[in-house]
């Protein structure tokens, strides 16, 4: 535990009554803020995640090394027909992935989620999110909420607490990506696009405001409302769209192809710059982990990159009855060693870990339901544990750390915890503000 966190906890315990009142003010701020995910108010605890500069530099190394590896995987997919077969994407999706994006960057946006041991620096990957990567606004609002508390303000000057900026930096990286687009305009009209009935609209608004501040016309648009005619894509207001920040995840698009045909046609014609293109699905799909588990497929990487993959990506297999790479009977009998996940999903839908199951029979049921049904099985990673409180109870919290990347640049951290080993919105997941301790203070 770093010194700033120790002092944070000590100050909380020094005057529990007053600090509990402050925490209640903090919760009131959050309830009235834009920090909502699908209409649900973000839950948090009293002690934020405080990272020193050395840890932040380690996160930067991890994130940018991962980005380099993922872009190599994407490039291999685009250029090697045999390699593509290991992902087994359907024909329609494969066609979209292989279509010309019209610009250079292979992976514009990603959030790399890792189980990071804060004492040793060891880590394992949980998952890779691409275009649907979210929670930038949650971190912004949670950091704002800390400022109503006396403990944070007392320590802010001593430790130089700062937070990450996610919106203006995104516009800058977006501009750099767009500058390589073959049909670029001097000042493109920008649309932030998703299925708005289940998008994080409050967050989209923060990105829209950042684009407007930088001098762009920008709208938040429902992907189903876009119209394509005479070589131009139009928003429902009539704005001609030149560039898109895509937040609609690929699986939702593929499930609604008949409703988004105008969007698809404009993208295929390179009438718009789609940030990111469908090739990002190669990194987003859980099948990536299965591919990376097979060293024989990684000859396009350097030796150091292969060692990085071996050390940090958990062993993963397709959950198929004819897969001889793992022993299904052993999986049944050792539930605490495994987790199953849908190949293409998000928000933890369909994810089940053996440790969450009270009986072997419950675990076997989940495994059998996923068997030959589009799932992977993966070795379970035990999260790093830290202490926290909500003033009613103290908790031993499991930790998951998300590392944001824009155009290959590390841009910030998303910190989640849970009262159990499963960190998921389906259970007891909470979000903590990610704070940088920028001053070194002697003991």
C-alpha cells in the first residue's frame, strides 16, 4: 500500500463521523452528476485508487506494448488468409473487416483491462475493449466528487493529486487519425454514433462538447437514423457527416444490419472516416485470447513480444466438445480454476466463473450451456485485494484496472473493484476515481 493511501485511510479513521458526512455529500454529488451507465448511478467507496508516477509509467508501458502487439495481430489478419481462419468470423463480418478503412491507424480506441498486482507489478489480462470502450466520464465525475471531501483536499496539496483528461486528448488523437484519411476535409463534420437506446449518452455529450470546443460541428447520432444518398451520409438533422467516432459495438451492428444499411454503405464507400473501422473487432473478440494461446501462430511477433504474450495473456480455449486442447472432465472437477465468456459480448453478459458457483453442479450447468455455443474457456485469475470502506462496512476489494489508449497513446486509467472475486455489473462492481500522486513525499 503506498503512503498516500495509508494516510488517506488514517485521516478517514481519525474522524469517522465528520468524514462519513463528507462521503454522503460525495454520494449526493454523484447521484446528481452525469456519471450514469445505462441509467444506473455509478457506485463508489470512500477511498479512491491512488497511483504514483512509477506505477503510471508501468501502465503506459503495458498499454502501449499491448497496442503494438494488437496492431501486429490485426495486420496479420488483413494480410494472411490462413491466419484469418483461426478467428472464424462469419462471411459478412469478415467482408467488413477487410474493407478499406481509408486511413492508417489499425486500432484507434481501446481499453485494456488487466488484473494488476500493485505490490509486485505482475499482471494478467482480463479482456480487450475497442470501439465501445467507455467510462471516461465516470472517472471525470468521480474525481470531481472527491473535491467535496476534507480528506481529499487536505492531501491534495501534499501529494499533488491530479486526474486524467479524456476528452480534449481524444479530439487531438482523433485529428491525427483523420489527417491520414484519403478523402479528408479541412474541417470535418463529426458524428458520435451508437444505438442510443442503450448507449452512454451522458458520456457522448462530453465528447461532443470537446469537439465543439476545438471548432468542429459535432452531433450525437443514432446509427439507425443515418441516411446515405448521393455519396454523402446525413444525420437526422441534415448535417453532412465526414467523420464518425464509433461507439456502436460490432456485435450490435451485426445483429441489426438491416437497420443500419445506410451507415454500412457509406463506410464501404469511404464516404466517411469511421474511427474505428471494423478491423478493430479482431482485437475485441475473445477469440483473440485463444489465438494468442497458440505460440505456433505468433511467428510475426518478436521474441520479446511472444514472451510478453505468454506471461500475461491467460490460457484460453474455444469451449467446444471436440476441442482436444483441454480436458473437459478436468474443467468440470476444478471449477475454481476456470471462467467462461461469450466470444462476442460486452458488459459482462454471459460471463460465469467457477468461483461464483456454490456447487459443482451449478458450474457444470453453465459450462454445458456454453459448450458448442460460441464461448471460450479461460484460466481464472485471482484479482489483487485492497481494503476500502463505505462507512457502514469495511471490504476486502478485488481490483480490475482499465488502461485507455487513443491512437496508440496511453491516456488514462479506469478503476473498478468488487466485494467478491467477480468484478461485474451483474454483481457488486463499483468504480473508484483514479488519482495520480504526482509528488514524492519522504516517509
